[in-house]
């Protein structure tokens, strides 16, 4: 189960996937605003994820924009899911851990060494600097 948001922090999308890297890529293809995978929770089976997702949609139905997108603060959405998953007894991954996971997976897929610039597109230079990775050409301003 995951929460995705835009660079602005709203709206928020809730969903279920087995592959968060592929899913964010699919969503980004259809969205001109940069998206971020905010949280990803592994659950003990699809049924638990489907239950929590369904309860989320029902609870926030008045704030639904369209489909699985909701007009609510990211913190509120995350707290709601986290609270429910703790009641069930599962756990989640924070934003930085998710970035690290996605970066590692893409490096393996592209057969890139750890010393190479990050293959992730759209991550800000300060996020990469926080991990002590070189900046990619995608993070440089035009003409740099």
C-alpha cells in the first residue's frame, strides 16, 4: 500500500502495488506535475492492503477529487493509514528509506555502480546531497 503526492504535498493518492518503483513511474507518465512516493507499507497479503485502502476511501470520501486522489494534507493521510495499519499489526517505510530503495533498485536494473550519479529522475539536489551522492545532469539548471 502506498501514498503518493505532488511536489506541493497535495493532493494525495492512495493505492496498492507490489512494485512501488514501477507504480510511481506509471503515475508520473500520466501526470505533468512531479510526483513523490511518500510512504509505502508492506502488508501481510493483499486483503489487508485492500481493507485499509477501502476504509481510507470511505473515511475521506467527502474530500475525494477523482478516483484515488484526495484533497487533504499529506500528514493527515499518512497518520490515518499508519494508525490503521498499527491496529492491524504491520509496518511502513519512511520517505528517505523509500528513496534509497528506489535508487538501489534502479542502479541494479541499469547495472550502475554505487559511485555513479543517481539514475532517479526529478529528485532535488539537496536530497541527493543528503545521501552524499553526486548530482545527476537532470538536477543541473539549464545551461550549467
